[in-house]
């Protein structure tokens, strides 16, 4: 058996100069982890040992994957630069065009699951440019690299690798060829394996859940994900705020949890307009804008967006992109 590696060293160190951290892995240890994983899959799920061994004996422990996961854009870019990645003319116009071309399917998924249509379009725009960029890594390589050679999150990705093999069995997908992101996310909506199994939907009732080529399935699956995580139709997502000169400094900003309330934020000097009650749970964002600090207040639906990607900047960009696309779509219809 063999494992394909990019470097012939027995012990490999990958440094991250930005954080002063290093990722270290031992090729022998990777092989042992692989063998243990195979044994667990055979004993727990009755997988075919020779087939699983063949697949995992040819994994590519990929340095680019380890570098990418250690430097996500949410950590290394200020808000105003991160925002520009997604809120640009090409992505906005692409979203309007996508909505026009798939209006019936978008409306069907939106109404059935009670999720704002602009959010469905926005998520697809951010994740894969409306299905055009679904990933250039073999998913099995991504997940195996992170499960066997990235100790900080090995447990999580080991679980995702397990879910991946269960998924490809259930959905009759070829594990050798399926492509995705560096973190193993798949399809137009970039579902990780466990989310694919839990939330993907057969939107057109053809007996398959195809998140690469079937827009009924894709849109219904994204909508189902939002619905399952508590999206409330018609509720406000977020609003711009300012701060008074007497602002208190006892509020933790940029939390994905709704640890504050509208009342507590106002008592701390944040100024914003809303018809929601003072008891409404909320969070406050303090982000580096192009012309200074920006403040935003997020509500329940904002928190739901963070369940899709655990980043407040991602959630705010998705919300803003959706609002702009919706305006463009409505204008295009007139």
C-alpha cells in the first residue's frame, strides 16, 4: 500500500508566518491513523476493507489544503476588503441573472421552506459563484489530509470523512472522482458531508439528491438548511448602528451568539432604529470599514446565517449581497 505525498520527508513542518504556528505531521503516523480509520469503518459500518484500503492508500496529503485552512479570509482580511470579494458588480449581476433564469424554482423553494429568496441566491453566489466554482480538490484528499495530518481539527474532519464514505454509498457517488473545496465541501451550496446527509433534499422527486447539477435539489437543500436552523420568514436580519459619545465598553462585539438584547445594546450606547421589543435577543458587530469602524446589530436570522458558515463577516456579506440582488431583480422585472 502507498500514500501519495508531495514531499519525501519523514517529518513535515508547515509554518504559518502570520500566526507564528506550525503544522507538524509524521507520515508514519498518518499511515497509522488511516489504518485505524479503515478498521473502524469496517467494524462499525461493515465497509469492504479492500475497497476502502485501495481508496485511502492513494490519498494525497496536500500542503495547499493545510495552508488554506490555517488562513481563511475571515481571519486575515479586514471587513472592507472581505466585503469587496463578494459585493462586486459581477457577483451582483450574476445573482440577478441567476434569479431571472431560475425564478420558478427559487420561488418554490422559498415558499415551501419559508426562507427569503434573496438569501438562497446570495448563498449560492458567495459559495460557488452560482455553481460555477464548486472546488478543485478531490474531496477524499481534502478530508483525509485534514483528518490524518491536521491535529487542531482532526476529530471533526475524521467524522466528516466517515460521513463522506457513508454519503457516497447512500447516493451512489464515486468517491475517487467527486470534487469539492479544500475543506471537503461539495456542490453548488458547498455542503460538508454531514450536512449533505442531514439537509440535502430531492427537490424534483427524481430519487436523487444532486447538489452539483440539479437546481431544484440545490435550492431546496439550501432552503431546508436555513429552515432547519430556525429561519423566521419576514423577520429583520441586521441593521446599521452608530455609537453615542457616552458608550459603555462592557459589550462583547462580533459574537455569533445572541448574548445581548436590543435594550442592553441601547443602554450601552449603541444607536439604531427598530420596531422590535427591547427584550429581543441581539448581537453587535464592530468591523473595520473603509472609512472607519462600522457597527451593526444582528438579530435571530443573522444568527441563522452564521450556522451556514461560522463567521460574522460571512453572515453580514451574505445578508448585504442578498439585499442588493433583490433590489436588482425587482428593478429588472419593471
